[in-house]
């Protein structure tokens, strides 16, 4: 009886724990209108600073909240410049995040769009291993190449 019972217990345990099941890589994406998110420096945009209601303490709390969401990719609307994102990242775990910021042609609009992303998580989801991804491409596909360009690796 133990010859039948032990393999059955192992099979049930493996099913419950999840051993032998394949995990589909995924990336969680979000968006947030940050509403005149600035670098707190009047020299880079006086108009922007006049419309920014945040203090460094509020930005710190905002950074903690965004990190707690654990999104791999977050699109941010109404960002003043790279310095504003550097300020945000200064309150987040070092090295965990990177960003891309759209160019701005009109000065002092505070209306750039930025993408904040977890460097390692996005790299692993798009370029990790040679396993086909959910959208049917391999690590050598266009998504990985695009990621390499965005991440500054090419």
C-alpha cells in the first residue's frame, strides 16, 4: 500500500505547491497622471513650480506608494523633466527603477510623458532565456531588441 500511497502524496503535493507547472512571464503595466510633477527647482520652470502642490515629504510618500504597487512598467503623465524623475527615484530603492522621458518642445509646460520601469523585471520578462514569450517571440525578437534600445544597452 505504501508503494501506491507515497507516489500519490508526492503527486498531490507537487500539484498544490506548483512544481512542474510552467509560469508564463508577465509584465504589469499601469498609468498615472501625476499632475504637474516637478523637480522643485524654480530655475528650471517657474510656471511649473507655481502649479506644483507637492513638498519633498509628499514626493517621498508618493515614491513609497508607487514602489508598493510593484508594477513593472508605469506611464507617468505631466512630468516636468528628468530631474523630477531623479527626485522621485531618490526616494525609491536604489537601482531598482529606470525611466524614459519624452522630449518637450514647448518650454515650461510640465506635460512630458515618462515611463518608469523596474530594470531587472522588464529585462527578464522580455529577454530572459530562450523561452517563447506569450506574444509568440523569442528572446532574440523585436521586443527584446526594443528593450535593449530603451535601456541604453545598444
